[in-house]
């Protein structure tokens, strides 16, 4: 037998803003890595795994282009 619980969350305006920013950053990182892996496959027939994706994120962070 499985149970499920539902919780309702009513964030304050400050919390809602912080959540929106966090989810936006998460979406940006996911889409960036997805684009990087797709380009690597279609241009060079390379498959990027976890370690290569992690290295790409490190390069992105150190590039200084993004806050």
C-alpha cells in the first residue's frame, strides 16, 4: 500500500521571487548542457557524459559572462 501526501505552499512575495530566480537558473543550466550535448553529437559525433558535462559547467562558471 502506498500513501501520498499533498502540501500547499503559500510563499511570501520575497520567497516567490527567490523561487522564480532559482527555477530560472536551473532551467538555464539544464538547457545549456542540453544544447552543448546536442551540438557535440551532431557536429562531432561525440557523446558527452556526466564528467564532460560537469567540466562544461565549470567552464561556464569561470568564463565570467554570467552573474
